């Protein structure tokens, strides 16, 4: 999986991310985002600056979005 669409992020959110120049997920994001989108509890450890917070927040924002995934 090398893009956010393949992780389950919607097309509209993917366009927003591309507009912010965020095009490729980090390894922690690849592991965490699909599970978080399913509502599975997660615990993750990764080095500072690898996108952990984003990996947890993006699925929350996606699930709160009025558009279907």
C-alpha cells in the first residue's frame, strides 16, 4: 500500500491531502490507518516525526466527515 486511497481514505480527503502535499503514508500510517478506520483500538510506538498523531487523527476526521468513505 503506497497511497492513502488504498488505506481506505476517501477520494475527497485524498485530494485534500494532495493539496497539502501529503501524498504517501509513512510506515506507521500504513499499519495504523486501516485498523483505526475499522474502529479497532490501537497502541503504536514509532520514532518522533514519523506521523503517529496523523495516523490516529486522519481516521477520526474521516469518520466524522459527512461524505461516505
